[in-house]
C-alpha cells in the first residue's frame, strides 16, 4: 500500500513539475514575442534562443528565424529553418512549414534548382503546401526571367480548385503580367 502511495505521489509530483516547466517556457516565449513586437529584436532573439521546452522550442526557433530574415540575415534564418526540418522530434507540420519558409527566404537569391529541390516534395496533388510551393517557385522563376516556367507554376495554381482565394487572386495577377512576356520568349 505504501509503495502504491509513493508511486502515485511521485507521478503527481512529476506531472506538476512538467506543468510548471511548460508554463515557464510559455511565459518566456510570449515575453520574447512581446519584445519582438515592441521592436526590441536583439533582446527577443536572445530570449527565443533560451527556450528549450519541447512544446515551445520549435515555435521559438521559427520566430527566431523569422526575425533574422526580417533583419536581412537570410543565411542565418535558413540555417535555423533547416535545423527544424531535420529535427525528427519536431512535429511534421512544423518541419514542413520550416522547409517552405526556408525556400521562401532563399527565393530572392538562390537559383531555381535549389528552390525546386526544396519544394518539389510539396508540389503534389493533395499536399496542403502545394499552392504556396508553386507560388514561391513562380516568383523565383520570375526573378530569373524564366517567364514560361513561372507561367507553368501559375497555371497549376489556377487549375487547382482547392487553391485559396487570395493565392488564386495573386496568381491571376501574375498570369496577366506574364502573358506578354511569355509570348516574347
């Protein structure tokens, strides 16, 4: 009987400790988010780096990468996003988001082969990231003056009945801009 009481008490104590750790990580995360929103980016970055609780570590890394990207530190942001992608302890949806965000950061500077390599797994029927992946690939091809390739991506977005309305609207505008350029190529 005493052994059962001790085991239950130990388990209850462990659950209480876990709950307190999660609350502290949540408080730290939201405090860092407030710092970032208040323009104190360097302080926010330092605080995001300290969060290691499993429930908040991935989110903190995503925010850290986003802040670095907004500061023009794309290479550092991509390194963090890539770290999330390869971290099997992170949720699969968060890993996918990190992969897409890394490609988006690189779309301003990388060649299309790099962007396509990162986004090709998402460019499949039924994949919820396919629309964004196609939009990023189209924007990269536009930047590289591959207007026919960009048009192909835009047409894939427009042909997909599940494409979100806002993305479909952007694709329609891009298609209109591409039409005279594609005929010239």
